[in-house]
C-alpha cells in the first residue's frame, strides 16, 4: 500500500474544486494507494507523465481536459506527495 500525502496548499485548492473534479481526484488517490504510480500508467485517461524544467522530478496526471494533479514520488517510503491540483497552470509559486 502507498501513502498519499497532500501538501497544505493542495488541500486549500481541493476545497475550491468543482465536485466532478473532486470525485475524479478521489478515484486517482484510490488507484495510487492500491497500485502505486505504476497503476496510473495502465489507465490512459490519466495521461500520467513526468514534468520538465522547474518541475523536474515531479509528475502530472490529468483529471480532465483542464485540471491536473502534480505529485512527487518518494520510493523509499512508498509515499506520493500531492503538491498541487491546478487548472493546467504549471508556474511555480
């Protein structure tokens, strides 16, 4: 089993998401908790990919056409840390 931790900024962002996106995020979390990030690659709808530039070392999964979840994998702890749930805005703040 994998642990999914949410950064405090991600929790704030989750509170303002539409219900449809929030339900999709909960499904994303369930998949990650059971199978780990490798399970996301088996579901093409999430379009899981690694990021480049300032976000190097992070990954992104598609929740719908507009919204993405950005996360970081810590293998040694079997942990996924959700950094940001965003409307396709990859600028670091």
